[in-house]
C-alpha cells in the first residue's frame, strides 16, 4: 500500500443514497443544525459533519436533504450534500462507515493488494480506529478513515476546522507503526475537482505537523476521490499528495 499516485480506476458506483429534496441553505445556528428554505418554508436539518463546511454552507447555496423519521430527534431531515464548483459534495460523515465497508467488500483486494479480511472498530488502549486489515504477507494494518469535503482551487484539504480527535488518531497511527504494525490513513475525498490532497496547515497546524511526522514514520496515506450525483456515490480513483 504505497502513497497514492495519480492514477484512475474508472468511475464506478459504490454506494446508493438518494436525496429526497433540494433546498437553499439559510444558516447554521449550531454545529448540528442547519436552517434551509424549501418552497418558501424554513426547515430544520441535522448536520452530521464536525467540520465548518466553509464553501458549502453559504447562505443561498443549494443543498440536498434526506427525509428521516422524526422519532426521538428534533429534525425530520438530514443534510446530505452541498453544491460547490458545479457539483454536489457529499457532506454527511454518518455514512462513512457504511460507504467505506461497501468499497472494501466490492474492491478491497483491488485497492489494497494482499488484503484478506478486515475488522471494523478494533479496540486499542485509549482509542478506537476504524479498521484492522488482515494482510496476506505483511503485518496487520490499522486504518483510520477521514472524509474530505473542502478544497481550494484543485487542492483538497483536511481538516476544515481544528480537530483534536484527528490529531489523536494520527498519534495512534504513528505509535502503531513504530510497534511493527502497519498503519494507514485512508481519506475519502468528495471534491470532484481535486487533483491532489494536503493537510490544512492554515486551519490546524498541529494536525499538519503530525501528518508530516506520520509520513516520515512510515504511516501510509491513500486518498480516494469520490463523486456524488444526488443518488449514488462513485469511486473515481486515487489522487496524490500535493
């Protein structure tokens, strides 16, 4: 599992999550709530993304919503995506686990040569990463998955808000690599226009510092670009580090 190079595997649908309606973003009163306008009415939608989504949640911007039962929750809508650079950017991290599992089940051996099996949410002392890969001819690989929804020009960036949790995950990957395990940061990039990825040092310099430290320690980084058309998510291939 080498760091990504600029190669495409062809666009393939990997996950189906059709939006139920389109609306216009109005404001984000708090981290978890968006107010949107639909047919002249204001609706509340749950925001399942810890980031700021700076170029998606802009007043008047188009967003896609998913209708959900309202039992035991404040809102009956989930925000799925926002429009940027003429395309939909999937921005609901609540689906990352199911999406990544679908990718692994369909193309795991192709994306990660030697992959025999995987375990979700392996337990570690003081942390829980997303996956443990069982490999054919190498040590097990611990994997953390991050979703990237922000871009400047053609550069995809993460994070778009300071993330102590992301810093913690990088520290764990570094330690695991030092202990003789494999360690992988797998980034799902939802920006269709992106041609490369970099850590957003202007937002979280500590994360960027740890990212470089992780690379030097041997932690692998893979960035897969995905595209959402409002109905399905497509795997478009890999992009390199900037």
